[in-house]
C-alpha cells in the first residue's frame, strides 16, 4: 500500500525499504518489528507519525502498532541522542559496580546540578555528541560484569572511571571500539541495520560476539573430553498439540 503519508514524512527511499521488508514475510503484519526499527532509523524514536506509517504500510490499526511499539523497550518513545548508552543495573552488574557506573553517568550527563533520568538525553537528540542514557535489565553478559552497551554494542568489565571516559569520548565525537562485535556507529544507523539494511557493510557487523570468558567452560570441557550425560532412553516427552 502506498500513501501520501509515506512520501511526505519518510520519503520514497524509506517507503521502498518498507516494501522490501514486507516482501520478506508471507503476511505483511509479520513485518512490524523490523518496520518499527526502520522508522526509528529516520526519527530516532517511534513517533505518532511513525506508528501511522507502519499501520498504513501493513494494513493494521494504529492501536495494533502502538500495542507492539510500547511493549518492547528497544522501541523508544522519545527522540534518542546520537548514541544510546545502556547501563546494566541488574543484580550481578549492580553489585559489581553497575549502580555506581549509572549514578556517575547520570551526574556527568545532567545539567544544573540535576542528574539525568532514565531514557533522558544530554544534548539535542540526534545531534553529534548527544547521549541518551538508560538503565537496562540483564544484558546477557554476566560473566563480563559490569557491562554497558552503546547502541547495543558491548563494553565489558567496566568501572565508573572507564565508563565516564567512554561517554566523554562519545561526546567528543569519537567512536571507541567495543569489546567485541561490530564497530560503533550511531543509534539511527544501528536501527537501519536492525531493520535488515546493511548497505553492503555485512562484514562490518560480523565481529566476534563471544568473549574468551564466555567460552572458557566449553574450552576446558573440550580439552578434558568432558561431555554432558546422554538423555536416558526411558525419558519421554508428552506429544505436542497439532499446529493449526
Ligand atoms: S546482570 Fe548485567 S549482564 Fe547480566
């Protein structure tokens, strides 16, 4: 479906990308998650206009799109900065310094003596050096705690000092290499990648994602010839209901 809305707000390039996303799925509504990343790549968040664009393209109601967009924390409801900094403050990271990291960054990025709040932005959203700060639940890197992410790329084994230095570098326009994974870009570029558009830079996002700490147990088991016990033959699982 094409509409004036897509042309006016998101341009023909984004409307074409939306069509390419929709073409990946047997049913257009299945394309909603990457479509929401696509609109975030344009505006830095999912705006009311972005919701209307998705609804229009996917033949959904705006209520249906809103219900999905407000469920997942990766879809932002306010414009994000050039970079999104997510500090893990879940139990393990918090105990090992995540809370101190978050507090230090809140104070550094705040203004007039007021610390920055969750999902608030220092600087003009989208402008160079602007930073949106959030605290995050477990980022699935507990063996490297405390961790933070910038635009979903990992910076492992952080301290309040190293995190502050990292954020200062981001504010100065630098893009320090993450501990692993893809090189750092910016929030909107990553949103485009999450929508499935790599612009010929596939090799750039194909960095190693596992740290040596994560693989250490498997490596020791391999060296010692350890294997998991086989499942006993007597174990049986209940039959799954037929798929309708
Ligand atoms: S508690 Fe921080 S990565 Fe799991």
